[in-house]
């Protein structure tokens, strides 16, 4: 992979990732940080590839988390982005939109007046919780509009949903699981503009939330990734870009005696055109390719990349080794026209 030479800005709160290229470079460092450390690195082991890290960082950015914060609290949960409960609460409390937030517990046998407390007895076992239908109660009021709302989740709710004793977390930490189920209801209904649909991980996972399952890596090796030199986005160079195939020309081109100049200080020999043995006259297709390459260089790169490099990059991205034959030139030209249109090059 070609490493980008562009600088990633660092401020008083760390790196500022201003593009997908910045994100991808950060993700590579994050994955590399997992190697050579006894404790498994600086990010959770569920992240195996830079692409997975980029997804977590992007999700975190959309709800207000810095890159490293996102990697500490964002996890995949059944095909969705999930955030740990403490991370979700941190976002809500930091938003300034919470006027009141209380957590209480209720329990009691059927027909009896329930006990209400800020905590439960330390000796209350899971069978006792079920017998007395332990219930977590969260009351929340927003600062930006009136009205308290109360949310509950009980052992009976867990039994009805077939969650009770259904996994390691529910067996070992039933109180915590009741809390996170209640918290999920509260945050998604009372503060949806802050959580933005991201799942509360502990509430939506049937696994021990202290050690999330690894994301399975694809069995095939990851394709080679190279950064687009024009906008810093990753590109896959192991497969040709989908461009309609063009049949080879049946008759070879006839070399001419003289080669007119392309640009000041640059000749056809500088570009991936024609035979290496002797100069070739530039063809109309080559002229178009050079003209578009010059525009791409000036408008997307400020003229910092030469026409030769632009053409080489476009050959690679269109799936051909060079532009030395007519059918390759047609294929490269078709790709460049489409690329220039998408990037707004005029």
C-alpha cells in the first residue's frame, strides 16, 4: 500500500481525522497497536481489520465521540452498531439535556406492597429476584421540555422474553442486565436525538458484555489497498474497475516519423504510451487522456502531480497495466471521463 504523505492535524484533543484517508491511516495504526503487547493492545480484540475500525470510528463521530473513545465503547451487535451503557450515559449527561435521572429498585411478592430502594440487598440471589419479581425503575426528565417519564424492566419481563438465565451475563449479573434493559428503553425513548438509534450493547447482546465476541474475518486474504492520490480514499487495486470491455483493434497502429510535443518540457516517452524502442506520434486517444490527466492534476492536486503519474494511476484504477495499445487507451479514457465527471473536473 502506498502511504499517504499528507499530514494529519493534531490538536489539544488529539488527531483530527478530516478525510477517509485520515481515518484509514489511523485505523492501520490502531490494528498495529494490537501486536506485541501482553494485554492485547490498545483496542478491543473484536476489531481485526482497518475497515472494521473505520466503521466504529465513523459511528462514534456521528454521535459525538472521538476516535479512541469510539473504539472503547462501540461494538458490533448482531449487524448493528452497539454502544456500551456507560458510553451512552456519558453522551446523554454531557448533552446538557438531562434535568433529572434516578434509578430505583422494586421487589415484593404478588399481593404485597413492593419495597422501593436505591439498591437491592447484597444477599438477594437470582431465585429470590425471580420470586419477588425484582424490577429496575428509571425516571428521567429532559431539561428542554417538561414531563417526567418512568421506564421499567422486571424479572418477569425477562422471563417472558426468554432472557432470564439465557446466557452468561444473565446468569452471573442479572441485576446489571435488568438495569441495562431499562436504560435502553429510557435512552431510546427519552433521548433518541442523542443516541440516534445506536443499540445499547449490554441490552441487545446475549453474551458477556465484558468480553465481546470477535468479528469473524473473511477466510480469503484482504485485497491490496492503495490510497487514491487525488482524494485520499482507499482503492482496491487487486481487481479491475468495472468498465465495459472494449474489443482489441484488429489492425495495429502504424508508427509515424515525427512526434509532436505534448506539454512544455514533456514528451510522449515520459508517458506510458507506445513502444519503448522508438518514439510514437501521439494519437487522438492519447491526446484526450493527456488533456484530462492535466485537468485532474490541476483541479484535484493543485498541479503537484505530473501528468505521467496521473495517467499511471488511472491505468491501474481502470485495470490495465499501461496505455500502449488502442483498446487499453479506450478503456483508460472511458474510466477517466467517468472519474472526472464524478469528481467535478471540468
